[in-house]
C-alpha cells in the first residue's frame, strides 16, 4: 500500500489568496493512501524542502504530492 505525503504551499499570499490551503491539506488527509498532509507558508523555501525530506523519513513515505510554485518563483 502506498504511503503518500501531501505538502500544500501558501506561497505567501499568491496561492492562499485564491485557495483555502488549510482546507485542502485537511481534506487530502482522508484520501486513500495519504498518511501525512500539511500546509506551510513557503514550501519552496529551503526550510519547506527540509520539511518534505524530514516527513519522507519520519513517515516512511513512498510518494509525495507537492502543491506549490517552483523555487524559481
């Protein structure tokens, strides 16, 4: 069975201005195979990327879904 982690970014207010990121992260927790779901202000930042790496190790994730802009933004 898959162990999927979902990471939803606010991108400051770029994404959060039009998407309820907290609700998206909470809703996706209920999807089959999702064992971890979180929202974070700047997922593309170094700290955000470290959150992803840490969660992969901590929760033994076999796959990830990252909902954010690219670090180049």
